């Protein structure tokens, strides 16, 4: 059993990291009152942007050993952030400045993001003229998934806690920072006020649009990193179209599961990561492949249960931000 | 051009919303150490004008001088910097935050709740407020929320205070407490503007009144030189008489009989305990009580909207036969002639659909009458026109969505529709909430007309003076219990005030 857990937990964790990025990003966004259903698309765009950056950097070397480690990490990272930022700006411009319906914009952006990823992914695959429908950026991935040198020599502890690439730790750090900022700083207080009641926030001189733009863009950039982590570390640098799957939706479900608390989302995302791959560990036999599909539902079922429980308890602190999904217009009457 | 030593001088300020002129070339001076009452009918632009001072709206033209210097107020933040603070009619507080967090919202200094708590306590001590800085807003009563709002304004060092209908939701005792605080602030040299529709409060608290009519500034007078009728005439533009004509009830027969009614709300809190009374035809039964003491549940139980735990509600026909109302659905109850006009705190919550126009809202009552699957819009259009004309509703037309009307006009639409349905029983709650004095009297007269027609009226009110003048009998509710049923002609206001708060009066707020 212990051995099983030792093998299972690190796999659950690496599954959970992209979710954690997406979830933290979406929590920050939703705290500003913007329900960004475009997160799955943003994560796709983040991933493909990073891949494009890495692709051209890696291709400019005949011998990948000559690559500069710092640049090999920075270029995809910055490309990813830029791509996600543009998505965030697009969403904010449409919903905050033009006050378009958030759900419609979000869903459109998800469709757009997935298509964008697949289009440029497909283009890159054409460029390399590969036999398989994927591109491998093995050299770049090596930099991303580099483990601490002494991780292997620490036995179980090392496997459980130290066997991940730097972006895994970054995701936890970002979640902790987000939690601190939201709950203990003035910026966080103002952001929560904007998401709860923008009219009140505005009346005390908080710039609602600025907070909404900033939170949405930062949230998108964080979510985009989840896509990057998925390709560069989890998938060892291999991009193939649609491989990212429905992880973006799972991240949004996580936001509800964690009742909008980034600190909770660290553990919750690992739990969801575990639930997401649980079906691989439950023997179903060849006769009952359909059961696997049922097991894949578990994360969503758990989210539904959380929704039921929180709405029965109806504790004010566990409810979504009060103005979530609504556009703000000062002179509305 | 501008007045000497005025804290605020407004000169030639105009503001329009689309084609609606909210303010037109308004001049107004506000002085320190003075309480100014800003009067005007609903939709006369009082709130709009004050919103321009507090930076919510930006004037289309005109100048604003603060302490003799011309200033541009672009945002609420600018207003704070100039020492202007406004307590809005609808509280601007974030429910899930604590009092201290709400009070320090929007400031730039480093977040330090402990320090903020200390400063809040200092302010509370100075002016005699009672605020627990750690209490969450959603746990507070209306009057506590208002206190937090006032402290919030003072915390920012405001010395020009604007209060928009601060007493609309307070009990007489709470109002008295608020006025004590305002007097203390006045003595402290602050400039205070208060918007209210309750004229006896204007007489009690203000030093000067300024009047707006249809967005234009009419003039200002010292309060002691004016009586209520003169002020009202100034607001309306022609002389009005402010008498509620209370005829003695004729043909009094029991119509609605309530026995031992007990109601629990969704959260399982007892809202009504063993309530028994009779409402008679040709009589107005006033219901007094602190808001949230079961008034809403009582009316809804009669109208069939609220499940009842135990008790009976009977409708007594002209021939004396009884028919139980409990267990009937709202539709069949309203077909029996029990009509309810309930004006909830958020006005549009029950009764009207905000995005539909006046005519369509009229049709909500009658849409089942037409033949076939198609609606007949003609009668509702006609009715809408009649109601607009009869109640002087300010609207660009009957096709304007109801949410664009000012609060008072929304209410007129609702009350007008309910009365038009020719009821046998009229249930009304807060029918004049937020209405100016002239429209209030229009509504009182309409209700009186209904009474004379032999309708049994149950009138849930807030203003005790009005309840005493309008009702024939007054039932006082306190924490869901009936703490007394009095004859309105002989009842004493203070006695009612005491009945409202004794016998576990706070339980209603659990």
C-alpha cells in the first residue's frame, strides 16, 4: 500500500500542478467579479505560445547542448505570459470596457483558444515534417523538468517533495502569495470589495475597471503558466493537438471546490489530480472499459457535492463573489 | 457670484440622463455648523445633485466651489480629498466584510485592522455611536449598517456630510439617536445636508431648507419661518392641503379573520407566533412594527405566498359564510379579490418586472383574462395611461422600462395597478416608502377611497404619525407577536413605540 501511495502521490501532484495554476488564476479573476470561462482557452494559448517560443529558440541551434539554460527557460516563459496576457486583455476589454456578457465572451474565448492552439500546433508540426502528429522540444523540456540534484538520494521524502521541476514549486508559491495578498493586504481587500459590490467600491474611490483589468490579466497569465507546465514538464516537451484535454474546465470546477481560497486549492488540486488519473489505477478489465469513463467523472461529481454542501450551509463566506458575472456601469440606474 | 464662507457653493450645475433633465442650472450653498434639509418631490434631482458633489456623477455644466475655491470633482476619491462624505440611501457596504474592513475600504494607507479599530472606537466615543468593528455587515440590523456608513464617512475626515434619506428605515427611537448624533456633529462645525421626505423630521432637525423642483433650484428658507404646508407648496409649485381625510368607517363587517397564525421562514426562524386579528370591511387596519418583525410574512401568508405552520386564515363573505384561505394557491386567492401590493426593500423585487415597461407590468395582473393564446395589449395600455395620469408618474412614456423610473415613480406604478384591480381586500406594505410627501398623500387618498368603497385594507407602515392619522385601528407587531391592537384615534405615539420594542422586539432580527 505504501509503495502504491509513493508511486501514486507524485503522479497525482504533477497532474494537479496545471490545475493549480488554472485554479489560482481563476480565483484571482473571479474575486474581481469576472467569471472567466475562457480559462481552458487561455491555458491552451499559454501552452502554444510557450511552445512557439521554445520551438524557434531550439531550432536556432544545430546542437541543442549549446543552448543557454536561462534563455531556454525565459523565452518560453515570456512567450507564454505574453500570449495569456493578450487573452486576458481581450476578455477584459470585451467584458469591462464594452460590458459584453461574461459567459458568452468566456465560452467564445475557450473555443478560440483551443482552435488557436491546434492551428499553430498543427503549423509547427508541418514545419518539422514529422512522421508523428506532434513536436518534441526535448532539450527545452530538460531545463524545465530539472530536479534538485540531491532529490534522488533522499528516498521517499525526496520522491514525495523534491522530485518536481521548478514550475511545480512556483505554482505553490503563487497560490500562497495569492492567498496572502487576497486576505492580508489592502490590494486584496479592495479586490474583494470590487468583486462583491462594485458600486460600493466605486463610491469609496476604488477604480473598479483597473482592478478588474489587473485581476483578469494576472489571473490569465497565471493560468497560462499551467498550460506551459503541462507541455514542458508533464508532457516532456511534446505538443500534440488536444492533448491538454479538459483540464481547464477541471480548474474552474476546482475554484468552486475550494470555495475561492487559493490556499485550499493547493491540496485540492493535488486531490483532483489524483482523482483525474484514478481510473488508471482501478482495474476494470477489458470487458468493462465503460467503467473507466465513470471514474473520470469523479472530480466533477465531487464538485457537485461541494456545491450542494455549500449551498445548504449557506455560509456567506463560502459563497461566490456577489457580483460575479455582472458587468459594472457606474451610472446604471 | 459665490457666497462668502460657504463650505460648498454650487453654481449653475446641470446634469441630464439621456433626454431626462435631472438638474438644470442649480445654485446651492451649504454652510458649516448648519443642518440643511434638501427637499423636493421624487425625481426632482436631489440625489443626482448630491451624487455630483460626492463624485458619483459628473456635472454636464456648472461650477462647484469648496471653501471658496473652485474644484472639479471627478470621482469619489476627489470628493473624499475635499472632505465630502455621503451616506447613500442604499447602503454602500460589502456584506461579507467586517465593519472595520468596510470603513477602511478605499484608503491608501497600509492595511492595519488593529489601528483602524482603535480609530473607529475613538470616533464612536466622540459622537456616541455603537459599532463593533469586527462584526460582519450581513449580521447587522439596518440601523447598525447606517451607523457604520456614518462612521465610514467620518473616518475619512469628512466635514461636509450628505445623508440621503437616512431615516427611511429607522424606528422612531433610532431616528432620535441619529438626530442626537447629527446635532453633535453640527456643534462640531460640520456642514450637514439631509434629504428626507418626512416633514416633521425636517422641522425637528434642520436649520434651513432648500427646495428643488423638477431639477431646478427654487430657493432656500430658514426652517423656523416655514410650516409644512408652505414647504410642500414650494416643492410642488402650487398650494396643497396636507390632510388625510379620515372618515369614520361605515358598514363594518369582518372580512379576514386570522387565528393563531404561526409562520416559520426558510431558515426555520419563527417569524409569526400565534397572531390573531380581524380585518374589517370599510376600515384600515394599520400594522406597526420594526421592519422584519413578521409584517412581510403576515401579508404573504394571507396572500397565499407563504407556507404556514399552524393557524387559520378565513375569508368571510358578505353573507357571513367563511372560506379558509390557507391551502389555496395565490392565483385563486387573488381571484377572490384579495390583492396585495407589497413594496419590498429593494422595490423591484416583488410585484414589478424591472425590464418590462409600464403597460406590460400592468398586464401581469390581467394577462390570464384574454381569450386564446394571444395577449390583448389594449386594456393594459389604457390602464397604464390612466395610472400615469392619475398618479402623476414622471416617465418619458408608458413604454419605458420600469427600472429607469425613479424609486417613487416605480412605487406609484405598483400601487396604481393593485388598486385598479378592484380588490375586496387590499394588503399594502410600505406603500409610500421613498415617496415624497405629495405623492404619499396621493397614495393615502387612494387608499382612503378604497376604504370608503368598502375594501378591507391592511396597511403596513413605517411612519407612526401617518399610521395614527390614516388607520382606524393599529396592530403592533413585535418579534412576530401581536403586542397590542389599539384604536388609532386615541392611541399615543410613544405608547406604540414602546409596544414595538418590548416583548422580545429584537428576536425578529435573529
